[in-house]
């Protein structure tokens, strides 16, 4: 069968669509596009929570800084068993839970070297892109959010 979604997929297609979730996701996308939606000083607002959340996890926080586009870039090192991207994802979601607000987008990617846009870097890091924030009437505070680029090194043996 063409288009298998996993090893023993016998259907080749899903059971439905996710259109019921489009309005909520669209609210976050619209908020992300609002001028000055990204909050300032993530080192003060996010970093203490991330440091505390890393303690019980197989993640070591190596570096964190804010970029020119207001994203908070965080480098962590995976200290668990290598070649376990599912376990890495589980730990990353636990880490993100320490800073997640009422609406959150997460995307896992493999950074691709500029020299070869068709193939991920072998043995390279996992990259998670996160946007999280308060939108609409979610809280007593004005709508705001954070953008985070989380890079996890040490997942795959080289």
C-alpha cells in the first residue's frame, strides 16, 4: 500500500478531519501575527521555570538568549539514552509545560544544513519551535505570548 502512516497501517487514510479544532488554532495564529504580541524579557519570565523543570528531566540547560526577532533560543543537552526521539519529545513537552500558557503551538523539526536542503544533518539536534500565549479572554492580563526555539543536542549517536 502506498502512503502508509506507520509500519502496520492497513487503511492508508484517517478516520476523520480536525476541522473542529481550526477555530481555536486560527485564534492563536491571528494573535501571533499581532504587532508586539511577543512579551519582553523571557530571561526573567521563562528561564527560572525552565531551569526548575529541567532538574528531574534528562535535559541539561546549556544556554539561553533572546534573538533579534524576540524569540527565546534555548539549547539543552539530552542526558538520557541516545536514539530515543520519542522519549526526547516526552521530556520536551514536560519542560514546555512549565512555560505553556492557554494556547500553544509546538513543531518538531530536524535542522537542515544550508548545503543540503533535502537531507537533515545526520546525528544532528532536534529543534522545537514553540509559540505560547494568552489570547482573547483567556486571562486577566492583556493578550501576549512567547516564541521559543528549543534545540536538543545529544539525541542521536554520531
